[in-house]
C-alpha cells in the first residue's frame, strides 16, 4: 500500500519570503501522480500543483514549484514570495496511474504567514 | 463551468440515525470519490464510483455505503451513526484521462 508522509505539522514564514514544505512517499509503482492541495479555512480543497512521475522536469505554477526526487521518493513544495492568502493547510497526495481516482493523503502541514 | 456541489453543507444528527449526503460532479466528470476528514485520522478514502459502479473502496465498515446515478451524481449514506462519524465529508470528481481531482466544499456532519 502507498503511504505519504508530511513531517512538518506546522510551518511559518514571513510575508514575501520563501518556504519549503516537505513530503515523502512510498510506492512500488512506476506510474503515478503527485499533488499538493491547499485547504484554507473555507475548507475547500484546491489543487496547487501536480507532477506526473514520468516527467523529470519539476512542475511550476507561478509562485509554486516542486522539487521532485523520484529515486528518493521526495516531493517538496516551494512557495516563493509568500502572501497572506497562502495561509492554509497543505496536503501532499499520491494517486496511482492505473486509472482509479483514489488519493492517498499526507497528514498535512499548517502554514502560517506572518505579516 | 460549475464546480463540484455538495449538499447539505452542515448537518447535525444523533447517534443511531442515518444520513445521506449528495455530490453533483462537474459536468462531464464521470468519476466521483468520497473522503472523510477528521482531526485525528486526517483524510481517508471512502469509495469511488465510475459509471454507476463502485471501482474502489476504502477500509470503512459496511455502515458506509454509496451509489452513483446515471447522471453521475453520487450519494453516500451512513447508517447507525456513531459519535466518531463526526467529520467533514468531501467529494471529488475527475474527468476521463486526467490526473486531477476537483473537490467540493464538503458536508460537515456532527453526531451528538
């Protein structure tokens, strides 16, 4: 069974600074997807960024980028120029590439932005 | 394009009752999956439906069930409610061939 681990229950960063959230996962599959989701207090889960395992290039979405280390099974999220609106719970998630839409989530990291 | 719609948003039940939650997917999305979110257990997969068939099931007791209709709308039912069933229930939908799941705002269930 696949597992996802987020070792940082809480993180804080100064506004405009950069922060990196860590995520490791365990799988025996070669075809899979990895995601970072953001859940603000409004509680709706919002997709931040996705990475296909077969792509070597790290995904980037504006201020958000990932460091995908497939051999190490590591998938960290870097947020640049942090903004107050980035404050939320961040979840790392794994999905098998075999068609089923089942996500395995990490325990989450609560990110606080200090003004 | 309308998002994933979950109803009701909030509900309060007492132990022993049953509850039905509804999820309307994004137009064109045929896969619907359900997740339970609690402070202690985090986000846990309940089940997934695709074209009215359950394709995957998480490790939950038989009191948790679901179904999907021909228009892809899905319902989940929890019978004989227990205090530990208090949670945020999230529905997620996906289109064919995409890797992304889109979530609804959830249904907050409180069991007294």
